[in-house]
C-alpha cells in the first residue's frame, strides 16, 4: 500500500498503531554511538542509580571506554543503515499492508517510533493526533515485559499525555510473551531454519538479560522469559536435554539474570555438545545484540571451547506469521474484529 493510501486511511479510520522499538545510533561512528549511549543509559528505567552518582560514571568512564568499541561492532553489521531501523520499517510496512488486507478502510494507520534517537515517541503521537487519529494502540516490540524496556515506552506516552490537552484513546500492549501466534511463529522459524540447514540437535534460547535486583523488586521479565521458553520447547516437541535457556548482554559489575549465555556456550562446548542452534526470542528484530554479539562473537567463543557447529536463527523480523500475530494483537487492543 502506498504512503498516500496510508495517509488517506487516517481520516477514514480514526485509529492508529504505534510500533516502538529501542532505537539505534544514527551512524556507526564513535560520535553517533556517544549520543545514543548518553540518551539510552541516562534513562532511569534502564539504569536505576541516582543521577548525581551515575552521570559522572557514565560520561567520564562508560561512554569514553565503550563508544569506539561499540561503533566498531555496529560497523561490522551496518549495510547502508542500522539493521534495527531497516527491519523495524519493514515490519511497519508489512503490518500496515496486513491490516489493510484484513480491514480495508477501517484499518488503522501504522507508525513507527523509537525510545532513543528517534523517531521520538511524543513527536510521532502529535503527528498522529494532528492527522485525525483518535484511538491509538501503542505496541512495544518487546514480547516479554520489563520496566527497562516496555515501561520506558509507557513513560514517554505518559509524558505526551501530561503535555497535551486533546488526547486520543490509548490502548497499551503490555506484552505478548505467551500469545499463541507468537509462540507458533517462533516454532515455525526454528522448523524452517532446520528444514533448510539441518539440526544440530540442541536449541539455545538466549534472552536479553536484566539486573537480578530488578526481578527481586517485582519485574516479571524473568518469569515471562521462562514461560516463553517452556511454550516454545513444547511446540517443538523438545525434550529436557534438547534445549537450554540463557541470558545475554550483561553490562556492569552487578549480578544479572543467570545462566549467562557466554558461560552457557562455554559449558556446552566443554561438555561435548558439538553443535547448537541459537534463537533470541526476546528480540522482535535483528540488531547489534543478535547480528554481532550472538551471530559473530558468541560463535567464536563456542568454537574456541570445542564447539563445531553454531547456527544463528534470525529473529522473526517481518515474517508473515510474525506480522499476522502483531496484527491480531493490535486489532484486539483496538477492538477491531
């Protein structure tokens, strides 16, 4: 569907979907990465430390030490633009097309925003309201809820509400970690990959980690990850010894959710597991953490410790079954049968 057709839908349907993902640097350069890290790691939802304590550490130690290294990692996966931005836009366009096919002129118009480095959530919401949207489904592309991700999105929606007079009706999607369509899309992606490439016999489910203290404070993220893992293993008919769940991307010195992915890969290789298929169910779109950390760096780690076959299964991205699931979630939230 063309952009003109999408714009025409706005006035006729009065509904909209706002897809939100984390965000990405604007370029694979140290300067752009500095800007991204400064915004991302200054969010109190992400790092729960007093600003007077954290900001000197962030700007005096973390950013200077990490910017060049992270920029180099981005450069290794950059192909004209950030993969996260490219995939997220493909998801937006595919979801728009699917909703139009399902609902015709009643289809909500789909917009995309990022929590950090734009498109800014509050700006996109203002554009939607100005174009005639009166009901908005805010759909963070995080299957499992965490205060570090989904709540950070809702904080920015709350900022828009606080600053605005005329408001649309909001439907906020909290999570979809056990949605049947999500589980089946994950299972189908594993089946499809193994049908094409063969199976190593062991599936590693690597979720993004969060500090363990966050869970002790009430964050449901860990339990939702475990539930997703159980449902996926059940859908694939995997026995207890055929899959492992772990957590990646830890940052800083505090304890994060365990088992850690890098340590798990070392252990599996040293215990004689020669091959692993790796999937990252917490990521809706391929990004730095999947394409560089998981597909490249952890492959090298596994092989260095005796592993032979390491296969990374791409994220759901804009697979039709994934897009169909997102359409179902959005339609339910907006009460569009």
